[in-house]
């Protein structure tokens, strides 16, 4: 009876056969087994057609009878490498071809599954020979880096080992449902960044601006017409403005939930002025959702008295009082443009108005007691207050 062969070429000798050559054939079989167990070989892949791997019965060297096969060659498209339908084995397959193309390891015929080896990658493929017509080849990917695994999972906490995690621009961290949770934007020449610090019992966690510059702002940016919120918890939301040592600070706090207030206060549009207070100048809307426009207003019922005036001419300011000394010369006090309720006070400091009078100029087309003429005060120790009424009467004297 003649010898038969396994699908990988090992000779199965019949009883009484191969007298005188049995030892040689057995040695060849052992070499084939060794080759199958751990042998390495390369296989050039043809660009333009399939590459067929064939068995070499009773001899070593067949590519498909090696454990590790490295594919070589230059490809312009994905190419197939085929094996006979009855081969049952597992392989380490590496695609070392040039041209950035796949190599597909499959059975010669049939519609069974195959092993696709991406360019530069290595897979474990096991040929099952599980069907006479449509046998299957399955794979286990060998990831040389995480890009090889499209759904990687950690088996424990990730320790960066004093290294960084690099994010591409506009990429970051998603939640378990695949939704964006934290996205990082990049700046090519960045030297400043955000620092997040946790805290022990009794202290708050921190978000800070740090980096190469000595003085940095921390910028918060809403989207569109959105706002920046200070959330409440057990107490209403508060913003605390600390001292430079962070040992104490003041708070701006929202009304409690029970008040149901959602109003808005807008700061003044004008310049900051000394000796003024903030008041609600106008309101848009009403009730708990009203929008109030603040302005700088004068304190009513009080006069800001100034140092003694001796210069020949000065311009008065609404809300101020003046001690006027005409000992050396007459003095002219020019009134400002008036608004209803504006007040200006004056006193004869040295009792010399009867010698050098005080002239009060009404400011262009403004009036004093309905007249466009200046007012002359020549009474010794005179003292009075001017109050602005309207464009008809202008400034009126409180005391006559």
C-alpha cells in the first residue's frame, strides 16, 4: 500500500513500506512538524492576481506548513492569498507589503469567512476546515498599539506613569453613551493652561489659570445668549470675592428660592463718577423677571462742601457747596447744565460780597429765576442754595 499525506504534507507510511528509507522519511516528517509548530517564512504576494499556497507532500518548505508567515511585495490593491479547503491550522500572519494595502488570507473557494490583515499589522488566523465547501477562517487581532482596537477597554485604572495624554484639536472624553463630555481645543503656541486641584476635608476644589505668563486671567465663555451660572445647593448661589491672601472675602448672593425672583440688574453705561450711588434708573418688563438698568445717581438731601474758592472764575458742580472768599477779588461762579432737582450752595466766606461781589453765570441759554442775565450777589454774609427746576425758570433760589 502506498503512503498517504496529511493536508500539510506529512507522509503517513503504510505497513512494510519504504524499507531502507523509512528513517529518512521519518526525519523529513519531523522537520515538517517542527516547521508547522514554529517555523517562519516569507511569502511574496503577487500584485494583480491571487497568490496560491500549495502543500508539498513529503517535503519541507511549503509556505502553508509554517507557523509564522510574513507577506512581502508591493501592492496597488488588496490581494488574496489562498490555501486548500482541507488545511486546518493556525497562523501568525504579518502584512509587511508596501503600498498600504490589505492582504486577505482565505480558502481557495467557497463563501466562508476570511482573515484580512491590514498593512503593517499582525493577526492570528485559525483555518478551521469546518466545511467541505465553505470552510471558515477566524482571527484574533494582535494590537501593536491602541489604534488596532476600535473598542478598547481597561481592566483597571489607567496610570499615566508621569506622562501626558495627547488630545487632537476638538477631541476629548465621551460618556458611556458615546456623547461628548469634555472637549479640548488647541492653540499652536500655547504656554498657559487650566489647572484643576482637588481638596481635603473643609476646603473647596480649585480651577486655576497657570502657565508661562506671570499674570493670567481665567476666562469663562458661554455660548450665544447663554449665561454663566453660580449654582445654588442647600443655600442660594453665591460668588465670593476674596482678598489677595484668600483668608476672607465678600459675597454676592442670590435671593432664596422662596422669593421666586429671577430679575436682572444691568450696570450703568456711563463713566464712574465720585460721590454717586447705584440706583435703578429704568425697568424693562415687570415682576419677578423684570430687567433693571442701573445708573450713577447723586445722594439727595446732602451737600458735598468743597474747599474755599478764591480764584476769579470756577465752574460749579451739582450737589456741591462752596465757601467763596472775595477778599482779594470778585469771583464768577459758572453754573453747569441743570437737571431737575440739582442743587448748588454758596456762602460768603469772609463777609466781603459787599466789597467784591459774587457773579453767578447761568450757563448760556439756561436761566436764573426765569432770566437769562447773570445774578450778582453783593450782600455781606450772603448764603443761599440754587435749585434747578426746568428750562423755563432754570435755577431758583431756595431762600430770598
